[in-house]
DNA sequence: CTCCAGGGATGAT
DNA sequence: ATCATCCATGGA
C-alpha cells in the first residue's frame, strides 16, 4: 500500500461523474487499470491509499514510487481545486454545482483509451458506456490481477484494429463498431499519432480529432478535456444544453446551438471544462433523487445570470 | 436548414 | 408486458 496526501479529493464522485467508465467498486475502494497498471485505490479522509500488483515480469521498472507518481498524475492531485473553483463565474447555478461537487477532479486518461471510449459513448447513457467498456476490455484487453480480482487493460488500437467489425458489433457496440475500428486503424498506423497531437493548439487539436470517424465536436471536446488536459474544452451534451437553456437563457426559445457555444466559451473562462463537469454532474444527480422536484427546478435565477453573461 | 438511422437499457404505464 | 425515452454522429 502507498499513501498520498489528497486533500480536496472525492474519489467516488470523480469516478462516477461520467468521465471514466471502468472502475469497479471493491470493498471500501475501487479496482481498475491506469494504462497497463492494475490498481486498487481507496480514500481515507485526506489520504489516497493505493495498491498495485507486486512487481511483475512484464513491468520490471515498476516500483512503488513509480506507481505512486502514476496514480497521483492520473487523478490530477496536483490540480488546485481552490484556484479552479475561484475562476468560476459567481452565479447561483454555478455556486450550487461547485458546492455539490466539492472534490471532483478531472483526471488524466490515456489518450487512445479515452478517445475509443467516447467514440463508443455516442447515443449512450453512462451505465451502458460502462458495459461497452467492460465488454471491450474483457474480450480484447490483457488480463491483470489486483487484490484477488481480475481486471483487463483497455485494448490497444492495434488490438481493436485486429478484431473484425462483427466481433466488435457483438460486444454491445452496434453501429459504433465501424467507426471505432476505422479510427483504431488510423491511430494504430503511422497515419496519426495521438501523443504528437499534444503539441497542437486547442483549435488544431479539435480539428484533427473531428477528422476521425465517429468523432464530432462533442466527443472531440470530451477527449480534449479528459485526455489532453485542455481545461477550457466545454463538451455540450443534452444535460449541459438543458442546464444552459433553462438556467442561463430561460424563456428564450430561439437560442441557437452556436449561440450557446459562444456563451459557454466566454462565460465559463479558463477552466470551463471543470465548470461543465460540475454542472453536468450536479444536474445528473440532482434530477435523479426526486421526481416531484424536477418540474420546479427552473427557478428564475436565469434572468440575473444571463444579464451578467451576455454583456 | 431538417430529418433520421441506430440499439439496448431504463423508466413509465 | 409493452411503450416511451435517452443519446452523437453522419449522411440524405
């Protein structure tokens, strides 16, 4: 077991906020993989405890310190949530989300894994994305063991490209199989190098990602935010669109998607992606606990907010 | 600009 | 047990 200081970190909320889909509950913590490394993690107050598989022949370089550094990097324990939250706009909607999501971090996922998972996420809800992720791992990934449990790595682009479209289709992907496989072939070849793309500007990176089969603006923004640490990237899915329309533009029917994008980019600022994640998670869970409240939810804070935002 | 395939889980009746 | 709803991309 290693222990890392992790103030201001809610592990469970982070893993259940719709950014990553493979961590499984086990005892007081979670098991999963970080790249090739099988990991068990649990939070004890301000401390993150982690266990990795004892040094294996596959990873002779892995010692406890390397693993600890990998874990701290993955969970972005170096992000200053105080600074990030302080940069959010000061309005009632954002403040409620910020209070609700205390300790929620945007983690640093492996690029291919993140890209592939979000290609599979199109038209799917969180629970189903978890199933697709598990099916791909179980069928095409490599087996690892941690804490008496078997886990699987996310299959490489080559591993996916080697599979047939039919095999992928029957792994709960449906029509997404074609796009995933086509993108895997590109990423697995010299055609495009996801690591090299780290050097691109936000706009260029988005353009490159959107050129991949099955990747549009929403998924590109997810990958930018969750794998390239572009904290301004602001994915707009139906949840966020609802929040924006209801809370920031109430009773304005004619707001275009284009207008919402411009507003989000300007209004939420340099950590817009964090703001988006907090709004998303808050909306998703707040709507879930009580149905009777859902109709009363658009209280009229929006007038004030939109006035501030549109100026 | 609009329309709609796609498919499996989940919620409502 | 059926029916409606959720969902992003890409192509017509």
